């Protein structure tokens, strides 16, 4: 019983803390279902590398690093524990992707190399507190 109360208190405290996502778009891609590769720093304390922005039949979505299990299914290596945190994570990554895409298109209009030739964006594209 005490363990459940401690868990509930920890969940309540965690829900009240602001989460800051610093998203770096590592590469933008024009062809294929993978649209971008990103890195996400969470509160400056935890980093997730290899986050992908993917184009699916229902639009863009965020794919976390995963591994293939014996039956051909993929399982995420790390993942948000609640639907709210998943939504916040996806919103931060997709927002950074849209911003990076817009910047790349603006550069292309000014005579910079084509977006398909852009491979690295090292500066943080977006930092978002939730």
C-alpha cells in the first residue's frame, strides 16, 4: 500500500514539473518515408538520439529509436510513459521539423543549396517547455 502511495506521489510531482525539450534536427530528407533525423535533450538531463520524423499514410509522425525482435516486430528503446508526455514530445519534434524545413526552404529561395543537399543542422532548432 505504501509503495502505491509513493508511486502516486511521484507521478503527481512529475506531472507538475515543466519539461523542456531542446530539439536538434540533424538532417532533412526529401525522398523516402524518413523526413528528418533529430536529437532531443530533455531538461538538459536526458538525451535521445536517432529520433525520426516519418511520413505515413496519415501524415507525419515521430518514431523513437527501436530494435527488431525475433518475430519481425519493432520495439521502442525509450518512450514516453504517458499519452500526455508522448503528445508533448511529438509536438516539440514536429514543431522543430517544420521550423527547420521552413528555414531550409528560405535558404533555397536565397540561392543556398537545395534542401535535399542539406545534411546537418547543429544549432538547436527549437526549445520548448511543456
